[in-house]
């Protein structure tokens, strides 16, 4: 018995018909569920560190094609059942496959790849699952096509020049090409999930590169009792990685001596224990803003802890841990929240004020080169790298849609023990 007769004989068996229908039903059902899970994941994204929501046009496009795929799904299944079991389909089954592939599966796969190309971290692992479903579906469609059209009669139709034969061959060619393109798009999703282009070559994704030497900076006037300083100078308060690795809220107190010339500046934090003074500086005011005259032993500022005129700025930082699972994730790297209060003391009278800084007062920057060490306090803004230039994400180095500043949250308490 020839291969063609064997193939044609198997194609007509009941078991082959049932297997074909079950495969199509399972494939389409899984595909529709995956479409809506993808939309749900994308719609649930919120702004955080590095990453934020996807573009509105992408979200609306995913919704539109998910709806279209859901409408096509039952129609294609009914039409396939009529063809497989009754040989009386409503319309050509290959035409339905073309519509499903080119107007639902392929656009959604390309949109999924577009999202992955701008994110070194997947929205969720479900993106890979969706890609795997598409690849599996493409292979199954091609196998079904081969089984259905492996008879000599069907192969002879390829050589015919009638309008019907040309139409049928066109549908089959579109099914195969659509299946190949969706597979290529899904493979790209896997590549984008594992690698990014650093300008010269593909390198493995490493989340730590987003936070290396990145800190929280505040405007010099925000911690100065004489807040009319000139020059674009910023003070580094803390590194982002320190906040991310902390198991509790961090308190940072900046205490500036209220004197006209060369005030002392004392920084205290609770990074390893209770609030404790850890750094002391002698500052000077210049035409270009604050400068560090010298770094002093902490003991040289001990009197500032108990007495003297001072101006306190106290920050409380809270790290919101990311919640990531297989099915959903609103933030990949979590986010940072803070509250701040200030107090002026002249030794006998304390005046506390609750501050809501403008968005340009507390910001993220990367400090580089010789500045990338813990002894530096004051930086010229021009020497720092804006966080928008640091957080270029994905294979295409897309602009970050995340938060460029920590989020102010007045519900974070700053009590008397912090002053």
C-alpha cells in the first residue's frame, strides 16, 4: 500500500476525525483563554520602579483582537465539526483558519512580542505560556492540513488551473505562512525575555543593572535653613538598593546646623539598628550652591544630637514589594513610597511642618565614575545621569514607563522619636 493510500485511509477513519476535532477544540479554547489572560495582565500593570503600564494603544489593540478571537472561536469550531463529521461545512475550513490566524492570532502575537521587546522582565510567565500555545497551535494546524490534503486527489488539485483550485491553494498557503509568522513572533518573545541588546551585542538580562549606583536625591534648598541657595546642587540621601533590600521602613534624618558660615551637616539612619548618626560634614555656601568643605568624624557633630539651633528634615521610606506569580503581576520590581517632615529648633522652641515636596525636589539619579562611592554627599545635577536615560528597557531600549520619583504618601508616620 502506497504512502498516499495509507494516509488517505487513515484520514477517513473515525479515530482520526475525533482526534482532529479534539485537537482543534483544545487548541482554540486554550488560545482564547490565553488571549484574555494576556489582556488582564496588561490592564493590571501600574507604575513602579523601571516599568509601568503599556501604551494605551497596545492595551486597546489587545482588547479588540481578543474580542475578535472570541467571536471567531465558536464559529470556527462549529464549521470544523460540520466538515469533519458531515463533510458539509458552512464555508471553507481553510478560509476560517486564515481569518483566525491573520486577524486574531498573528496580531496578538505581534503585540505580545512588542511588549516583550520593551521589557527585560516579562509581565508574567504567562507571556511565555501564550507564546508556547501559539507555537503548538501553528504546528497542529500545519499537521492537520498535511493529513487532510495528503491524498493524490488533493495533490492533483495543485496542478489544476481552475478558479476553485487556485482559491483553495491560496487559502492553504495563507494558513501555512500565517502559522510560520505566528511561530516566529512567539520565538521572538522567548528571545526578548532572556536577552537585551546593549548597543553592541545580545547579553543576558540582568535586573541589577537598573539599580547599580542609582540613588534618591533631594534639592539642596530642601534641607537648608537658609533656602535661597543658587546653583543646581543635589544631596544624595540613600541608594535604591538599600531600600529594596531592607526588611522594614528606613528613616533618614538630615540635621543642618543653623549658622551663617560653614554649618555642620549630620545624617542619621536606621539601616542597621535604631536611628543612629552615621555621617558628619562641614558645608560651605558658594555661588554654585552647597559644597562639602570636609568630612568630619561623627563625634564632631555629637552636640547636634542634643542641643543647638538646627534644621531637621526626616524622611521615611517604604518599599512596596512586587507581587509576581504565574498569572498576574501589577509591578515587576515594586515601588518606593516616602513621607517627609521638617522641624526647626532653636534650643527652646520646636516648630514642625509637614511637607509635600514638588516632583522635582525628590528624584532618582545615577551617580557614576569617581562619584560612585558612599563618601559623596553633594552633586551637581549636570554630573548625574537622569533616570530616564538609565532605565532604557528591553531589546529596543524603550523609554521607561515607570516612576521617575518615589511616591509621596502622607500615611507613613514620622513621629517625635525620629527627630
